[in-house]
C-alpha cells in the first residue's frame, strides 16, 4: 500500500473507488488489487 499526500491520480484509475475508514481516505482497486493507496501519515498511538 502506498502512502500518498494526494489521491487525485489514484482516484482516476479504472476500477478504483474511494473509501473512508477510521478517519483516513483509502483508494482500493477491484481491477488491480495490488494497487492500494492511503492519504495521510500514520498517527502515533500511546
């Protein structure tokens, strides 16, 4: 999974959809399951 600052190019790929989970924005791709992306960096947990 790639961590990207902008998902603009990831959204435009064929077969990809944008999903919000746990306050983060993910792009998952049914056509190419290897292509996944998330926006933003990981939060620190205490």
